C-alpha cells in the first residue's frame, strides 16, 4: 500500500480530506490534527487549541480502503511543460481541425460549421497573440 492515505468518507473523528501517513516503523498510519481558536471579546479573550493524533493499524487501513473510507495517494511526478510548447501544440491541433472541418462535420447543418469555424479561428488568434509574448 501507499505511504499516504486520504479520507474520502468520514469515520470516527476524521473528516473528508484528512491525510494518514505511514509511520516510520511501517506498522500504522497516523493522522495529526492541530486546531487553534482565538476570539477577542470586550471583557475577555478566548484562546483554545486542540491537538490530536489518530492512529490505525496497517491491516485496518487496508480494510478501510476496501470499504471505501480511504484512498491511496500515489505521488505523481509532474514533468515540466513549457507553456509556449503547449501553445504551439494547441495551435497546430486547432489549425488541423479547421482544415478538416468539412469532413468532420459532413451532414451537419451549416450553422454548426460556421460556429465551429468561428470558435477555432478565435482560439488560433488568441494563441498566436500569446506566442508573441515570448521574450
């Protein structure tokens, strides 16, 4: 199982979105919650803090995953995407769609072809403008 689990359905005192991390010894998953409350009043100030650590065993975590209370969070490595490369790719794609519009929309009413032509032309115009902003 993954080192990180996310709560997708509330149970006990944990809420949707809480995270459980695998302990360093690998025997349990731990979720920590730290909350603070401050209120300034006319007569007095109220300060409160709440710290809790929830722990579940690995077998119980597996059961909660199967029952739909937790989900595994797999870290994804995002590759760098150059915005201008993406603009170029989209521009080519939209130009190809525009060139093939008669084939793609054969049998469709003329108004659909006009609408798609207008949208693609406007998108290409915006992308061409964005390309000029490269320094």
